[in-house]
């Protein structure tokens, strides 16, 4: 069996694996895609000591760093966790990995709207990351769906690139911080529509519009535009832990300050946890914490 089995190969998991391997204990890492969300990220300017880097470049150097150590890397998806004598992680290919401790770092993904046209027009006008895809919509009319912090931030960002930004919020009020809302309303090329339920993203070979229902009147409206940025939140990749590891109402794994979960020997780190913020540097820090806690657990058991 492994001493430490890390599930997830993003910044949190890679850091946990390096910290564990440096203790000279048997370490494995299983991930369905090494690198995690940073593979989908363009510019990164807040990874301290590196003024500017790009996601795929950072992912490659993280992988190279992990490979400096004696870590078993398995590219597979985990589908179940069970606590027996040891902790067992069942993979999608049917294999069962056994370990004395497990560090879960399966990260998160953007939430989908789930309306017709969204899947069909992904990368053909439907986008999730303004930092990555914003420049593709220079001079065009785009919608941002979601009036929380990320949606309002996206709208402010896109207003500097697009000709016009229409922000649609389902609720009667925006949820974003007041300072962001003030900034948003100060921009001349932004329209905010509240009480708007997005019904469909329309298009031919690419997006040409969006249909929404005004929830106050029940009336249906169509807006002609070229891009739709979906900003309705991040979902933690924790469905596979149903019934085993305790999660909050958002699906985030509940951890203490040592990264411990409610299951003995199981720790968690990064965006899949209830950490206050989701950032590369924060997920790396929590990966280190979880690995040191797993080591501490091992020397006591
Ligand atoms: P992730 O990066 O999500 O990695 C999760 C890992 O788990 C992946 O390897 C995945 O394949 C694997 N996995 C998931 N489920 C399973 C399973 N069932 N079995 C096996 N493996 C599984 N942060 C910044 O600090 N600066 C930025 O500029 C920045 N820009 C961003 C831009 C975009 C577009 C996005 C999406 C995020 C950005 N972030 C940024 C956030 C940052 O990328 C995340 O906070 C960070 O990647 C979280 O790391 P993580 O290791 O917790 O999770």
C-alpha cells in the first residue's frame, strides 16, 4: 500500500505529493488530467516571485518538479473512496488503490447553465473564462450570465474589450460586492437585466443570440449578440465522495486547519475544500499543509 495517496493533479495535489515524497514515504498521485484548472488558464500574474507566466507553462514545470521525486503517477479517474483497515480508492478502470492516508485535491469546475445551445456552442461563442477568451470578442456584443462577484468582475473586464456587455441576473438583485456594482454601473457600455432566466443560447455555426424570460412579467425576450460568458459559480469535484467524506451545502469538503476531513487518515486541499479563496498559491499552501498533516498522522499510527 501507499503511505500517502494523492487524488488530483492540480497545484494542490502536486504540492502535496512533493511534500510527502520529501519525507521518504511511499507516495502516489492519481489524476485524470495532470495540471488541473491551470491548463485552461492564460496569463497568471499573481503567482508570487513569477511576474508573469501562462497556465500550460506553469503546469509543465509543476509536473517536472513532481517527477524529480519518487512519486507513482497514475492517469485515471477516482470513482469511490472507502475506509477499511486501509483507505481504498477505486478507479474508473476498476483497479483499487490502497493507502494508509489519502489527500483529496480534486479541485473544481465551472458550473454550467444547462440550457439548450450551451453545450453545442462551447468554444463557438459560449465561454467561461473572460481572461482566456475575452480578447476573442473585441468589438462585439457579449452577455455575462450571473451577477455574483465573478459575473460582475467578468462584465467589468469585458466592457473594456467588447462593444457592449449585457449582464443577466436571475435574482431581483445583484449579489456582487457593492464596490463592484458601483464600478459596473459607472460603465457606459453595460446593461444590467435582473430577474432574467436564460432559456436558450441561439446560433447557427456560432452564437448569434440569447433568449431569456423576464421572471417578473413572464415575457420572453431575445437579444442578438456574439458571445455568452457563463459565470454562475465553481462546482467542487467531490460527487464521487457521496456518503463518505463530509461536505458543506456547496459540495466543498469540510477541513480543519490541518486539512483533516471527518474520515480518519483522509485529508483534503485546494479548490475542492471549504477554503475561503480559490487561487493557485492558496491551493499549493493547503496541499503542503495536508501532506505534513498526513505525515504527522502516519508517525502516530
Ligand atoms: P484543480 O486545479 O482543479 O485540479 C484538480 C485536479 O484533480 C486535476 O488534476 C483533475 O484532473 C483532478 N481530478 C478531478 N476529479 C478527479 C477524480 N475523480 N479522480 C482523479 N482526478 C480527479 N488562480 C490564480 O491564483 N491566479 C490566476 O490567475 C488564476 N486564473 C484562473 C483562470 C481560470 C480560467 C481558472 C479556471 C482558474 C484560475 N485560477 C487562478 C484558479 C486556480 O486555477 C485554482 O485555484 C487552482 O488550480 C486550484 O488547484 P487545485 O489543485 O485545488 O484544483
